[in-house]
C-alpha cells in the first residue's frame, strides 16, 4: 500500500474506535514508519529487505502493549486534556501517545498483509498475507484495488462513528 492509503485507513479506524482526534492523528503518523525505517536503514537495497523485520507485527504489538499498559496511563489521549496531562504526567502522556503511534505501525502491517505477504512468527520469512488487490506500479500512486479497499474501510468506519453518535441507525439482521 502507499503512504496515503496507510495514513487514511489508520486515521479512520482509530477515529471510529476511540473517537479521539489525537489518537487518530498519532496512529496516522506512525502508520508509515515500517516503510520509512527501511528507507533509512537499507536505502538503495530496500527492495531486497522490504517487508522483513520492519514489518514484523510482534515488535509493534509488544511496543504498543508496553507503552500503553506499562508506562502509559491506559487511557485514550484527548486533545482537550492533553496540555494538562502533559504538564503533570509527562512520562505517562508521552508513553500513551507513543503507544498509539506504534498502533499505527501495527495497522500498516495488517494493511500490507492484505496486498502481499508479511512475517508472522519469524521476522526473516514472509509467511502471512493475502492478495486482495495489487499495488500500483508507480511509487506513491494508489491502484484501483487499493482505492477501493481504502474507501471500504473509510465508509465502514464512518458508519460506525456516525452510529456511535446516534446520527444513523445501523441494523444487522
């Protein structure tokens, strides 16, 4: 997937589940980290190492759990209380924000598993994933399949968010 697709899906999923603009923005920012770290470490040899250790879900899941439950406050960060929390509980607030950033990376890996393979149990073997759609041949450009996938996620999350606020009624029968 492209960076745009990762950021949009991470933001939509977190907004629907947490109703926090800050948590959603942090996840959107963290959702491009697995690819960016490959660019920093491997540079021109990136293709050979793409979706290996940097896309191992265990690292991001463990970082999320550790930051959120061990050091963090265990709450969803909100923009309205962020300045007060940062002034009084710096480590807890920073760790909670870092947790949602790592959660964005975890969502990146799940989205990449929808259009290819990623490591499951060991970081050096791509053994898990589906091919629901192909990525575009042009870097940075969303393919039709990726656009459809992103739009499906966004509209699903939007309906969840709207129904959670009583603006629409969703019935599953």
